[in-house]
C-alpha cells in the first residue's frame, strides 16, 4: 500500500506560536515524530482538486502529545476532518520546567497534494467587450472555474458568477482559448481545477478627459415597497450572482415579431428563484420564455438584520433582436436568414465527422411550478451550432410539460461545444438534444399568502 510522508501530502505543517489571549504563554514546540500517512487515510480528499488550509487549535500535554483539537477556520469544510485526524498523530516537544501541564497553539495545516509546480497561465485571451452593452455603459466581472488538463487545455467550465449573459458568453469564449502549463505531481502533469475572474469595463477613447466608471447591468431597489408584508422587508437587497440568458421564441424570431413580458418572481433565502407568475405578455411564448429565464438566475439573498429572507420583485423583459437583453448579433441573424432560404446550409448530425462535444453545459433549473405535482419528463431541443461551437435559435421539438421545454432551451442557449466538422472543416449544423427532468424529493417552502400580495411587488 503506497504511503507518503506527511510533508508531501499535507504540505507545510508548522505549529504557530500565536496563542489565545486567555492561554498562558508557551515555549516553542517542535515535532518529535513525523509518521508515514497512507493516502487511504484521507478518502474524502480523493477528488479534491484545489489546495486547502485549516487552522487547528491543538492542546498538548506535558509529554508533547496532542490530546485535543478543534477547527478554528478552514478554506473548505472538506479538509477539516482530515486536519483533525492528522494533528492527533503527531507528538511535539515535551514541556519545559515552568511550562503549564497543558499548552495550546494554533496550528495551520496546508493541503496541497504535494504539487511540485502549480498550474501557470501561458495564454489568456482578453475577452471581447460585448457590443450590446457599450451604449448602456455596463461593466461586471465573470468568475469562472475549470479543470486544466494535462496538456494545458481546459474542460468542465463552470460560471460561478456573472452580471449579464453576454459577459458570460464572452468570458467562456476567452477561457476556452486559454492555454496553461499544467500542475505537476512527482514530476508528472496532473489535472487540477482553477478559478479565474475576468473583468469587463469600458475603455476611455484615446485623448478623452472623461472617466467612464460604468454601471452593473441590473439594479435592484435598495429598499422594498412599503406595501409588502413585513416578511419581505429587507435592509440589504439581493445581489445578482448569475444572470442567465433568455431564449427568443424561434417562430416569433423568424417572423420578426417583437414584444415583451412582465413577471413577478420570488427569491428564497438560498438565493434561488422560486415562485414566478406572468403578469402580462404580448405573446404567451414571451411570457413562458421570461419565466424560464428568471428561474435560471441565481442571487445572493436579501438580508434583514443579518439573516437571509424571502424577497419579491417585478421585472419586464423586452424581446427585440437589437435590445441588450435579447440581443442577437449580425452573424447569427445572417445565419438565420440564409438557412431559411437554403436549409441544406445546416449540416445534419449524420454527415459530421464526429459528434460535437459539450465544453460548457450549465444544466436547466427544474421548474418550480411543477414541484408540487412531483412530475418527471423529457424535453427535446433542436438548435443550430455555428462553426465556433456556439448555440443559436434553440426551439422545443417535444416536451412532456411545456415548462420542461422552456427550461431546457434556456439552458442549452448558454452551452458551448467543440466546432462541428465535416471533412475536417468547421461547418454549421442542426442538432437535437434530449434532456430528462426528475422532480426533487422535497418541495421548497413558500411563505403563505404570496398570491394575495403579488400585485404589490416592487419594480426591479
């Protein structure tokens, strides 16, 4: 059974001389024993891909044995039990004359999996600032997470936070083009997960004396409507964590139909969008698309006196190919018009060299309105994949429940694939993707009498 010395598996393992104020001063303590630790002793760290740190408060007896330990703080809970198990296997220097029988110290423990070298960025493309956001002066940061492969390319991209779907798309494109020098363990490349924030800001024109600070794309009222029940009165508003994209209903887009929808929605104490209701819509599909969009959003919840609470809002979403929040770029519009005139421009899956592989695939949110009915089902989404692997024009081909179809389409429009190839050359293709929905075991709690208050919600 393979073993590693603690110094290799846990990294630097040094007792701190910092003590609590109520503790008596202690003499410097040194390790007398460094036992071999088997990797099997830490099964919970088998899949840990990021370094971690735990600060443990240890109590040491006169003989130098660790007799008690408790976690003071940690970078992630997954490392805590491993740290507590590890420190109790060590023996430190015994007490000197005049030292108390029991001594305490804060011991920082670093888990770094013994990497010889951490991953380093070789090439990171500056993301393009989305044209549609420039006239609004919008700025924001997209925080991404991804796995760096052994060859320095990336996979399994996740977006942890994003102020607008156009920023998300630009950030994902930049990360996919990035190249890294992989981390090394015992001299060999290994896969690791990394976190990379990408900031978007307005650039001042050359010679300009004005400073553009920019604003976030979405603004939430600092104070709730006074008409709302006390349960919804917050002192800190929710913050947009991930703003998902909307799907422009395919048939309406083909017919150049523009419109809008207004919905009410509720954010729960975990920051998830729960109850939604369409107040008005110029077309039913605009209302359904807006509901699905909002259910894909994530928030930092509203707070009252330091505690997360429910909050409710109203939002209008405009469907117009030239508007910021339903923007469709010129290349995509040309593709739509060309494929309408000549459908053969879009290559079928059977004519591709291989099945395109998803590189970024946020999963759909289960429609909250169906949770009480505990329904499961299938949705099939058809979409166009361009030469770069970006998704356009998702439409619902089949769905056991209409809500499943809209949720699936809303997720798929954010996906990125490897470029579709025919005879080795990138092409445009039409594909279909099935998605299965399974109801969650426990329904989410909803405050009572929300329906009677829904007309009183504050505007967003």
